[in-house]
C-alpha cells in the first residue's frame, strides 16, 4: 500500500500531540532506509551530515542541493521527513518564503527555520526580522500540512540568555511555528523552563550537552529528540580511524569493526 505525502504529514502531526519520540538524522538515502528498517517512525535531515557527504562544510550547501537531497529522502522512505532548512537560504522574508515553498514541494512533513546570521559579531537576526521570517515561512507552507519548526540558535552561538531564547521562541509560536527548538540547551532546569514557556506547542531537544535519555527528556515534557550531525560524525569517526591507520601505519585492524556487508545487503534487499 502506497504511503502518500499527505499520509506522512498527518502521521507526523499526530506524533507531536503526546509522548516523546526520537527523530534521528540520516545523511543519505541508505542511512534513511536503515533508520526506517530499525523501526524509527520519522527522520530529520542534517544540514551538516548532508554537506559532508558532498564534500562541503556545514552551511555551504545551496537550496538546490538541499531540495534534491530532501526529495530523495522523501521518495526513498515511507516515514515522515523533517527538513533541516537552515535559515531558509536567504535573509529577506519574501525570499525565505520562496525557498520554503520549494522545500515543501519535496514532500517533507516538517521544516525548520533558524534565526542565526552566520556572523559571529552579530549572530542572531534582529528580533523583528527573525519573527517576520517565521511568519513568511508559515504563509509559504499554507495548508500543506507541513509542520513549521521555529529555531532559536542563541546558545549555539554563545548567547546563553535563557530569557532571550524564551522570548524569541514564544514570538515564533505566535508567528505560526508549530514546534519550537533551541539547540544547545544543557541543563534540566533550562530545558524544563523552555518546555513550560512554549506549551502547549511541542519542543524539540537536541541531544548533546544535556546527555539525557529518551525517558529523562520525556519526564521534562520534551516532545521530540534529534541528534543533528552526531550520527554522521559517528560514521566519519569509523571511516577516518580506518583510513588514517592505513595511511599512517600500513595496517588494517580498524576494518574489522565494520558492519557486516551481508547484513547491509539483507537490509537493502
């Protein structure tokens, strides 16, 4: 039975109504299929993870490359895909809206927009502009059923001001964001405070510095957990250890820790 884009979007929206789920981040079609095979009910793209697969640094991919990647993930799996859409690949709200329309056409069930500028001297867009960018994305999504995720990147850029984060996330919710996300939060107290502030809208937690388990995050009221580029870094870790051993020592021990090829063939057959 064919799973339609509308089915995926309806399923994804339902997943945000209660409980807490893991939203792992594949880097390509193979890893996306593997995550579906392992029983995950939804996945999210990773801007960093994808960029590294095409030999680019994070935040250096084009909207064309990302949309092709998203379309491939969506067509290869029967589960919802949430798009890491960076900052919408534009500054101006109308251009963000144009790009979001393109992103939605790939078949994604969710799409996130960040408020970081990429400039370490002024890491966040002015509040008014950041809110307008979310409002433009909301308008572009329309009645497609795609979930809009509003992201405040303050903590990732060293702006560890919880009041600022909460103020922005609540403003993004008022502008139309269905789900809120503030990567970089580490303490239970900060996570719980943000969850309470954005309720009843769901909150996405990036697992990193907090080190929380699924159960612990659920106890704090977190609705979904993503891992960003962590799976990609884990894969690159194995690759680079084996490659460096060959290059530097001329030995091949690390190759013995690879995943069995027969199991991979079985999974993809």
